[in-house]
């Protein structure tokens, strides 16, 4: 029986991202630094939406666009270029799209954002959410009503969480995991919310609260437990040259969902997500750095490391016969590989 539900449902705040790369060090007050590169594109919730869509998932996004150049540009990219369903989204008159400047250096970045809260809440955008196979959500201290409705519809909720600026890390937030199928925090967040002192201990606590628990560890890779299958996996990160880490966690989450909807074993899901995130940091920006099937296919065909060929051998069976054309990345200054 055909399943005509969207694969992935998303809602959240959209940003126009301006990413400056090639900094040798972070700037200090009164100092001017010239950078080697710059990219731009949609960010925020768009990171998840584009990453999911590029892996062939039908993706429905509920967000707010400002009635300005940035909003029009982001809408054109998400709808016209990436094929994301925006029927649940709205354009707000007199409200400007939030803009984030990302200063990328080393393996991290600093963000400066200008914007205001949107005039429509997530619950107003979603209403009674459509049935979907999965939803990618960012849980916050204040629970969203639409989340419980989606879970009641049978939608599998894959959740992450952000940095708590109060640094109180209230464990009340973990009550929302009762609605979730999977939870994918990074190790700092996981340890803080569970009051544990290691990623492994945090994973053990989270595994008691949600069927699938994943803890990402940056340069150390990721660990996960799937209580529905009894699987445990510990996967190292890939050694890659980092241009911009913006949105890598979002690419990880969307890739994990894509592999999960495909019914892959846990270790394959985790390796695939680590790979996709690793490929994304080689490009500027968040959303448009997502590799999609074409990027993974290109990496696999060029791979000559025997150890990685064995570890990622499952890709030979998982990759689609037609990975599609090369994907557009964020507009970059100066242009990459410009002929002389």
C-alpha cells in the first residue's frame, strides 16, 4: 500500500546566512580582519529541510519569510531550487527575515544575528499538523502543542536541542522526550541535561527516556543506542578539511532520519550521518552545504582508503543507481576553481 504522507515535517525559524571563512583567528574589539572567502544562503531550519530533501525525502516546511530581499531569496531557493513544500509557510508583511553573520575559523564558528521573533508561532503555522512519517524538531523549554498532535498521528519525532544561555539545563525539558522516537543532542548538551560526566553515561540515561538515543561528539564521532532493536554503535569522525562547520549538526540529523526511514541497521545509520556531516563542512554555509546523494556517491567512488572502504562498504548497496546531478552550493566569493 502506497504511503502518500510527506517523509519529513519541519518547522522553525529561518535565517539568511552570510558566512565569512578563512579567518586565522577570531576578531577582537577595534580590529579589522580580512577573510579569504564568503558564502551566503538560507540557514536555520532551512539547514534541516535542504539536507532532508537532498536525500530524496519529501519535505514539508512551516516557517516565516520576511517581505524583504532575504525572504524572497530564501523562498526561491527552498521552493524553486530544492523542491521543498512551503504550503504551510507564510510571508509576514512588515517583518524582516533574520540575518546571521557566521565567522568560521578552525573547526568552529561564532554567530552574530539580527532579527526579531516572527509574528506567527510554530503552533499557529502547524495548526493540526499533517500526517508525516517523521518530524525533525528542535525542542525548547516551552513545549509546542503541535508536537503532541504529530506524535498522536503516528509521526516519529526526531528531536535535538540547543545551547541553554541560562546554563540551568533544566531536566524538565527531557519530559518532552516521551513524545519522541529519537533524541540527538551533542555531548555537551547531553551531559548537562542528564547531569552526567561523560558522553557514554549521558547516552545511558537518555536511552531510558527515548527509543533511539544518539550523542554526537564532534571530532570524536558519535555514539547511539536503539532500544527497539537492541543495537549499540560507536562511530569515529572522518578526517576532513573544515571550511565551515555551520549546519553540520543539522546535516547529521537529517541524514540519520533518511537512513532510519530506509530501515538501515544502527551502525550504518550512524556512519552515514557522520559521513554526510563531514562532507558538509567542506563547503560554505549551512543549508546549501548538504551533500545529498550526489556528494556521497562522489566520495564513495573516489575513496581508496582500505579501512574506510570496509567500514562504508554498505554504501555499495545503499546508494541509488542514479545519484542525480551535481548539487548547487552557496554562492561563494571568490569563486572556487575559476579557470584562468
